[in-house]
C-alpha cells in the first residue's frame, strides 16, 4: 500500500505484558488489553520478525501471537564481542559479591538480599557486597532506603553505589575478588551479561529468558543458577564463595558473529528488492469490489441473514457500515478495494475494523476487547464500527451462533471470529467520519460492564467460556462480574498460585477472596 518494495521488519522485545513480569501486580484493565492487541497486530502484519533470542519467539507463540513466515533469530550486535573469538575460560579468585543492575524488583533485588541473609562474615571473613545501579523503588520504598533496612541484619560491609559512570561501574565490578550476581527475574538478551563476558568478569546468573543463549550453557554450566529463587541463589553463592574461585564465561559464536549475521540479512534483502517491487506493482492492479452493507439500527441476526447471506455466490468483500458513519469518499473506497485483495496474502487476517474521525476532530480506534468507538473518558460512545470482511467469512463465523446474542455488535462478530481461529484486525488509520455520538445513561465507557453499557447481560454472558476468554473479555461479563489480577510470587513459571478473586455484590461493594481455593479450574480434554 506504500512505496513499492517497502518492507517492515520488527525486532520484538516481549510486548507490554512481558514487561510487567516481576511487578507486584499484573494489569488486566481494558487499556492494557488494547495495547496488547496493537502489539500483536503489528507483528502479525510485519513482513519480517527478527528476534534477538529464540526464547522471545517461544514466549510470544506460547501466548497466541501470530508471527509472519519470515521469522528468524539474529542476536543483537554486542560491541567488543569479537574479542571473544579465541577467548578461553579463566579461573579467577573471588571473595566479594556485586549486584550489578537497576535496583528494583524485576532485577531480583529482593531475592539477592534474601540470599545474603544466609551469609555471614564468620564463614566468609573477607566478604563485602556492592550494590551498583540506578535508583528505583522496592516495596514502595526508595531502593537505597530498602537496602539500608535489609543491611541491618548483615555483619559484613555493604556499599550502595548509585549514579556511577559506565567506566566507574565497570572498574568496580572488575576489581580484584569480585563475583557479580545477576539475579534478574525477567530478561531477553541482557547486554550487561554479555559485557561481563567481554570484560572477563566472573559471574553467576539465573537461567531466565534468553540469558543462556549468550553462552554455551553446557560448557558454562557452573555459572547458571537453575532454581530461580532466593534459596537457589543462596546455595550457589555459598558454594562459590566456599570454593573461592569462579571461571570467566565466553560468549557463544552466534553472539560474537551477530554483526555478520545482520549484514548477511541486509544483503539478502537487497537481492530480493527487485522481486518485492515487482510483486507490489502487480498487486496494485488487482482490486476487489467492495459492496457496502448499510446496517439498520440494532440489527438482529435474522435481519442480517436475510440482508447479507441470502445472496449467492458469497465470494465478494463487504463493508458493514453502521448508521452512525458516513460512506467513505471514492479515494478511500479505492483503498478498501486494495485491502479487500489483501485478505488472501496476509496470514491470520480475516477482516479489518476501522476507527473514525470524531465530530470534534479527535481520532478513535476500535480494538479488542470492546471494539467500541469512544470519546476519551466522557459518556459518549458508539457500540459498533465499520468492518471490511469477506461475505462468506461473515456468514460462516457469525450466523451459526448469532441468534444466541440476538442483536449484532462488532464485539460479538469479533468473538465468533476468534473462536473460529480468525482475527479481526484494527486498521492503522481512520477511513470513516462519525456523524454523531449516542449517550448511554450512566456512562458509556469501554471499561464498564453491560449493565452500564446498555448491553444485554444474557448476551454478554456468552463471553464466560474458556479462561483466556474471561481474561480478554472480563469487562463484558454480566453483573456481578469477577475482577481478576495476577500477583506473581517471582516463581520461574506462573502457575495457579497468586490469583486473587474479587467480585461485586448486589450493593456494589467489592469483596476480595485472596485464597486460590475460592475458584477451581477444570480442564476437559476432548
């Protein structure tokens, strides 16, 4: 749709939800779900996804992200990595410890401090601990204050060193006798660990994320703390200090030659460029006729069946246009025709849903989980948005079960498509103009339950199906509704532990049941 031959390559770094791991409370609000949806769509529509680690691709796939066919792993370029080409592991004597990284919970500061509780100058007379990193907050306290309180239980010297220049920090961890402890709970391809390899600084590290892709985990097995916990860290730290030495670690060949891999990728792209240009110019000559379906007010499933699906053949592309929206001008219809031709070429995309220009000039986009057009935080909204879809796709995915919802809504169609492994993608620019808003009583907002959104609770109750559907659509659940959040206990894998169940009683008061036994999950294998 843009410049012929133009291709989009994205390097993923986990997404919004990935970045919240290790925090005290995981967000499950509607706006966070919208961010997650945009991130998923971005990777889905990309031409190339190049991840620095195999771990990150596995993380995304396991959480239902759709990645393009051209997905590969190329490590980030690490300055100075070529010095490791002929490097060998060296034995270094150690008697001091250093925490090197931002002083916050995600970096495992609490686990490290708990591990230090098991150490004593009686057992290790030369023990000294440095905390090197920028200020953050831990347990709602400035990290320096948190460390001062924890240090009252330790009988060895503690140095809290913040605000150091990079050269000063490196000099500190390279000082004689220092063993660096990387206790981070969430990582992708941490440069700080690669830097320790290059500078020949001995270290131990939790095996999280893509950390072990930086080096050969078999040849460097002794640096890995397999049990990602304070107890595992304490056991490894005591063992190394008691032995009195640790070998340095050598970067893997893939990381050392990362720059060459990137150069090779760009060279291949340049070779393929003429073919891409030819493909794009050819596709612009193929358009699909778009038939506009003007939806009546509050259409029922039976009405839409008669209006849309009593037509043969059903191979054309249709535009479901709610009453509140103006028909697009000819130029935009031309763009829609090109979009209609793209369905067969973009894996995982079965329809596009559009935003709109609002009467006051603002822009609003319809995204999961509500697929509403709304005006900031005012009580103004439109329940439905324009959707471009194949007529056959609409009839196959919506109609068979639509009567259970009775009235058509964009989010109902999106739900049926998702259950049929089809996706409704938010288009990146608004093509339509909204004539007016409707008001919805006590507040038509995207984070309100159906009772406040004027949607039938019986209809919304259909969303309470698998657990992942509950999470995606929790704000469409019937009243009273469950509100769920995940408190992660910093375990390596998130299990059932940590789920906190809240609900509203008939008076509107929130009731909290922290016990995991409050709700039981049943898995049925058919």
